[in-house]
C-alpha cells in the first residue's frame, strides 16, 4: 500500500510541548536578569524530556548565550543546529571521547591535572587550543577541583598554550539551604581571589541556577547563570530570585480511556490486589502505564483529570495500563482524554503535584517519560 494512503495511528499517550510558552519563559527570565548576565541554557537529558532539537532551536532565537549538555552524544546532536554555537559539556569525558572536543568545537568541564594533560594533547595534535571551564568543588562533592587547590590548577591551565580558559564555575549542593549556599559562594569567591591574573570579564563565571540565584550578591564577578527547569515553566524553589518570573508550564502528559466498566463492591484491583472497592464502582482503564512514564510509586495515590474532574488512581500502575475510579464522573466513555500532568477545562495537575505522588522530583518525572510517548509540539499556529 502506498504511504500516501496509510491512516495515521491515533495517539494513545502523548506529551504536549508548548514551544511558544518556552520562548516566553526564556524572554521573561532574560528580562529579570541584569543586562550583562549571560544565559546558559541547560538542555541535558533531551532538554529534560522536551526534545533537544525543538527546544534548543527556540532558545537560539530567544537569547541563549551558551548551551550546557551532559555528554558528547547530546553535544553532537545539538551541534547539528548551529555550527558555531558555544556548547559546554557538564559531565567528565572518557579518554576515547577527548577527540570530539576539537571535532565538534566543544568546551570541556575540567577538574583534574589528568584532564589538563589529556585535553592539551588533543589541542596540540589539532593545532588549536581546547576550550575548558574550570570547575571548583565548594561542597557538592562531585566534579571539580577542591576549592583549596583551585588556584594551583588554574595556574596550570593558564600556563598551557594548548588550553583556553573559557569559564569558571561551581555547583550548589542544596540551593534551598541559603546559609550553605552562601558558604559555597564565599569559598568560590575566595578561590577566585587567589587565582593570579585572572580576567573575570573575559570568561563565563557561573554558579547560580534557577534555584540558587536567590543568594546572588549585588556586586559580584558572576556574569552568567545556568537555567534548566525554570525555562520549562517549573520553579524549583519559591524563594528563588526568579520566582517573580511566573513561568508558564511547557510540558503536559496525556493519555486516553481504553475501557469503561462496572465492578461490584469488594473487587480487588490490579496486581498484588492492593486496592479493594468499597462500593459498586465504575472504573476506567487508561492506555498508559509505567512503560510510558507513570511511576509505580504513584499507585493508589495519584489522580488524573477526565472532563476536568479529578479521578483517583486505583491499585498498582501496570506496564501499559492504569486504572482510575470514574464512579463520580458518570459521562466518561472510551476515547476520552485523561490528563496526567497539565490543564483540562480549568482544572490542573502540576508536575510538582504529580511528582509528589510518585515520591520524586520534577527533574526525574520529566526524564522518566519514555521514548514510546510521542512529543507533540504546540506553536502559535497549532500542533
């Protein structure tokens, strides 16, 4: 049969991405920052599940100055959109990945003397310096040179003609803990003070993300901020300086009703029989489960919206289907839309609420929506 005559398969479960809202969020964040502040758009993990190409393409037209990704694969995918756009790798490189730094014009996060030797060897072999961002560990305990030893590592970078220092940064371990964040900032600034001859106005100096920016001093050398979840409409902490941005949700997660049926009181529901009906009930079986991204931890806890009304989830989430109680929502029929995250008829389930039911955080929720869930991109002209 000709492909021209193939009927499209209807979506059983899908995520909607509002690209116009993403663009508005980014512009609002930019407007809330000092004019001199550079915008580092964090788009790792497929832009937090929103789609790297689609999200980054919008950001390129909305004021992003630098993109930050987790690994080389993400960087190569992003490089397809712009041959000269600055890209920072936030995670360490494996030795066999070093050659991609020059091949794709990437900046590496540098934490150790070993990395200096490795990256410099690549720079020497290709005849041009490798761009690096020195990371300073001020209390995260993950990547980065320990803050006491940062000036010495900085001096070795500067002395090596095959490396080019493009930035210096740190990572806040607990942005909601303002006192600890202030201490991390103090240690970072102290380390910078001991880096002789450093020209902070010529490089990216960044520590703050969407949450940590609450404690940024008015007078400081920081000239860039890393923005991840906030640009997608999710405020990590209410005390953030950027809370006033009031970002708009970009992501919604939806499925459809596959079966509606009646069951008598006393019936047990789903695997493990973890829920028993206490009344004669009408249940709806949704066309999505943990194979799509509805976490099992949400079993017997979460709710969905059908016809704008909340319907509780019954029993354990299964791989491909989830059961909800629609006894008090009598007009539900096969094919109706069920909203897991998002708005419907004036009602809303936020990703934060959905994540709390699953005992997780919005970051993980977004990254857990699987590849079998198609992303539908909304623009001012529709999907």
